[in-house]
């Protein structure tokens, strides 16, 4: 009985470790922003914490959500904007799913899922309807010695 409890404890610990691998800071696919992924109440979120280009298309700063169709939201700053919301870890499929991702380049929100493809690689997929109809990006983990 005692051995069974030890094995169960190790299994639960490994599952917890796997689901938290998404935590940390990631570059988007073209390294134009850094997204900090964090956990809140068992769900995973990502916010913009750095922008390569902090200016709007008209040259003004700070950069705002100018492509959002909602005039009120179009005035909010992109810095610290939560773009990845409510991802949930699915242990059997070894991916985070059932979330949403916001694209500030077009002002649209999509369903989202993410899969860790390596220690420092995260495939993030935004889609409409089913995940076959969508677009994936590979985010790279920001190393501790990275500038900014």
C-alpha cells in the first residue's frame, strides 16, 4: 500500500510539472513581442510584457490596440494586454486547450490551444471552429540572459 502511494505521488507530481511547463516568458514567432505566461486558478494566461516596436502606425506612443473594432478597446495599451486567456491543461492529450488568443495585428480573437514541442518551444494555434482551420506559431522561450 505504501509503495502504491509513493508511485501515485510521483505520477501526480509529474503531471503537475508537465502542465506548468508553459509558464515563463516567450518570444512570439517573429520576436516582435514577449509574452509572459502565468497560471491563475488552474488556467493559463499570457500578457505582452515587451514590444520590439512600441509605436503605433502613426508614430505615436505608447502603442495601443489600434486595430480593435471596438473604439473603447482600440485605445487600450498593448503593453500588459492579456492576449492568451483561459487555456486549460489536458493531461491525456498533453496540451493546453479550450482557451482564446487575441491578435492585436488584426483586432480579432480566436480559439486557442498550445503544445510544448521542446523544452524551449511552444506551438500556439489560433483557430475558428475546428483546429484544422487556423494558424500556428512557434513561440521560443526567452532565455534568462536575453536583452530587455
